[in-house]
C-alpha cells in the first residue's frame, strides 16, 4: 500500500446496521469516514445495470476469473473482454460504459447519497494518490482499449 491510504490505521474497524424500520446499531469506528475502494464496483454496476440493462454485458463477462483481481493474463487470452465486473478490468469497462452515458460521477455520488441517507464525496487526496500509483489499472485500460473494449480515452 502506498500514498494516502498508507496513513490509515489498519486497526480501524467499524460496523453499522440500519433496519427497514429505521433503527440503527453501530460499533467500533463506525463514525469514521473511510474510502470504499473496490466496494464501489457494486454501486457502479448497479448504476450501469439500471441504465444499460443487457447492453452492459456486450463487453463484460459474468464468469469467475480464477486469477488475481488486477491480472493482465486472462484479459489477453480473452481478447480484452474482462471476465466479470468485480475484477479491476471489469470495473474499468463498467466505468467506460457509464462515462458514455453522461455525468457518471454525479450520478454515482447521487446513488450513494440516496443509499447512505447523507451526502457522499470523493476524497481528492485519495483519488490523486490512486491515479499517481495506478499503473497496472492504466495498463489494463490501455490493453482493453487496444482490443476495442473501451469507447473513451483511458485517462
């Protein structure tokens, strides 16, 4: 781990639950804001399914990968089509499809805000740190772009 996330204590742990009746239970560091990292893949996929329905699956598979989440190997053998939306290549392909629809960032933040019941924001320091050190993700995106899986610029 490097950059902004390296300063976050790995000892932090919090959990919160809200019932359908509106009751909340929380423990530990539940009130401490945190970066959701790969959990965002679930919400991006939700937004993409709502907007694209079956068209989403034209460039993204729905099978287990069997390789690490940031692997280039399987992506090469499958000609730039990620196995599923939960590996990094798949999440990048989902993001590409969302960007083609309009202001994906605003729509995603609005969805998260509705689900959380409060505004959600992007931590600029974490985003900058991830962009400065995300060489493998950039490689995945360039690789998919070379196969025609992505419509938008890699940046």
